[in-house]
């Protein structure tokens, strides 16, 4: 029964990915100038031990607007805003090894290379809340010219419903090197 339920979820996610692919070209025409679209697919959970403490992180795969795989959304001043949308599968229909019951809930961003004008403008904001249907939420992060930002994504589990049993975050390379 569990195997059947998982296959059903993957088939539904594949259908959603194909529908998303069909509308991707149309969506690109409506993107505001300075808004870069990226997609995130939660891929696997990983447990990290540090002494007695145990932390679960979600590993994600990132894609640009044309569904080319990237290391992560480039949060640089080349764009005015970066929109990150969660998908259950990739454009090519690739699915994670096992279906994860997660929804992108929020993100925390920090400016790692500030622009000179940033002090005059104030803060860009650090916390961003995602909106949309479970497993298909989006959020937008601002990036000024000549700035670079690091970002941690926070997912909730289960993906839908009133009760949240876990919050699981990503770990970005610049964060793990102590630069966040």
C-alpha cells in the first residue's frame, strides 16, 4: 500500500511538472524586468551529527528559468529580485529518490557583500514568507546592484494541514564556511 501511495504521489508530481513546463514559456513573458525565476526541488534529507546534537537538513536541487541545473539561485545584484518556486519534480520529470512531504515555508537571507548605497537605503529585509499551494510555494528575495546575499530555505513538514511536526532547513555553502 505504501509503495502504491508513493508511486501515486510521484505520478501526480510528474503531471504537475509537465503542466509547469507547458506554462514556463508563457510565465517568462510576464516576468517583470529585474525578476529572475529559479526553481527548487527538495531532493533528500541528511542528518548531521555534532557531538550529541543531531540536525536534519534538506538537500535541494536548483534550476534556472530554462530548467538548467545551477548550484543555487545567484543572489547577486545582476537581478533586482529573485523568485524561488518549489516544484516536486524537475522539468525533465526527474524525481527525488523518495517523495518528501515538505513545503517551502520561508527563507532567511543575509547580505554578504553590501553595496555602498545600502547604508543609505537601509535594510533589504532578512525574512521572507512563501505563499502558494503546498509543494508549489514561491517567495521573492530582493537584491541590490553590487550586492551578494546568502540564503537558507526553511521547509515545513507535513506539506499541508494545520499541524506542523518539523521545520527543516537547507545549508548553503557560504553558510557552512562561516560567512553567513
